[in-house]
C-alpha cells in the first residue's frame, strides 16, 4: 500500500505550502530584526542577514540572470536572488509549474482566500469564459514588458550600473518597507485584489502574475504531466470541476497547458484509482503519488544547496554597508 494515498495528497500539499509560508515569514522577521539593528545604530547585528529574503526580488534576479549569461559572472551583491530564481525555473522545466501550487506564498494566500470566499458568499463565482481568456492574457503581457525592458533593451553596461547602484543594494530593504510601512495606495490595491480573490478562484495567479506566466511557459516542456487513462475514465468530469485553473482534464490524454500548476487537485478528486496520475513522458506504469511532491521539494532544495556550496549565496554587502545605505532608502527611486 502506498504511504501516501491519492486522497491524502491534498493534505500533504497544504502542509508543504504552510511549512514554506512559515519559513518565509521567519525569514522576513529575521531580516526585519537585522534592518532594525542597522537603523538603530547597533555596533554589531542582532542577527545575521538571511539571504533567502532575496527571493522577493524577481525583477532584479531577471537582470542578474542576463548579466550572468552575458558576462559569465554572478553579481555578488544579491547572488541568492539569482540562485532562488534559477531554482524556481528549474522546477518548472522539470516538474510543471509546481512552485506556484506547492511553495509560492502568494499562491498559498490566493488559494486560502478563495476557500474563505465560499462560506462568506455561499460559493465561489466563475468569470464568463470569453472574459476569462481575455484576462489571462494580462499576465503574459506583463511578462512581455519585463522581457522587453530587461532581456532585450537593457545593455550589459546598463545592467552593470543597475547592479552596482545603491538602489539594488538596498532593494531588499525597500521590499521590507513595502510590508512594514505600507502606503494608502498599496492598501487600496491589496484590498481590491483580496476582494476579487474571495470571489474568483486564484484571481491573482490566474490573471495578473507575470512570474507565473513565465513558469507556465517553461512548464510546457516538462516531462511530468497529468496523464489520463481514457479506458478507465468514466467521464464524470470531477477532475475538471475541481481544477483551480479551469482546465478540461476529463478530455485530455495529457495536460500540457501552461495554466496547469501541478497541484494534483484533479488526481485527488478522481473517483477511479490510477485513471489520473502525474507521470513523466514514456512512463507506462502508475507512479506512487508521493513521487511528484518529493521531486518538487528535492529539485528546489538541491538547487539552493548547489548555490550555497558554490559560494553564490551570501551577499558581498557588509553590515556597515547597510548602516550607510539604509538612511538613503527614501531618496532612492531608481
């Protein structure tokens, strides 16, 4: 008997999501303590700076990626941003858009909100199919803008100036202040997103997240895909009804859509054993349901471990650098 049943996989995913959320919150608290020490003028930091905070800097990480590819050098100021970014890209290439459904804090919050929306409004709502398609384009357009401005238009010299500038050096502090010194505009925007996330399933992830758009496009070539045994399938459509991305799983032999996040919700809701499974290409026998979650976590942790061992994890910035630069944060806009 499998140590992880098909029905329990949703519980396991929830546990992984909230463990990662707890880890991210701990990183945020630790970084807040580090910054508070630098701001208060303590001679030595109360705690060391956690490099994992750089995971909140995806735009800078994209810049670092191009700089690395063109120059062959990993910029030393925030190397963990690039390592985390590469780890997430690798997850998508090998194991679908699994970061979104298993590890991403924004995805966890978005999913929780739509679950809360059911008791609040009696149900979740569905956007008209034609409008759903139009709205899904938004995240790809946002991704296109970032690709154009950073990967296509930005010269090596411009990237070097950006990565060497004080703005990039304290971008992690600016991100912290986004949460701890929240503006009225930010409150209004987040309130609107929260409201729509309560009404519509995975509103942010489905329509607005350019990061998810990138990961989805990469995931198309992933060897792992939800595969359906057409012979054993009863056509009950329970899988399609449960799919957070609204995909027609019941009519697909293999789900290749960039909208599939690999959440295994369809697998957990299929009433027939081994009719739906997350399997690599050319693999004929059903895999134990625990293999895919284990692969997701293993890929991420291995990539992070390689970054640490290779010496591309800790920032070159010292505590004294933060003490010198933090007072300039309100004046750094570019």
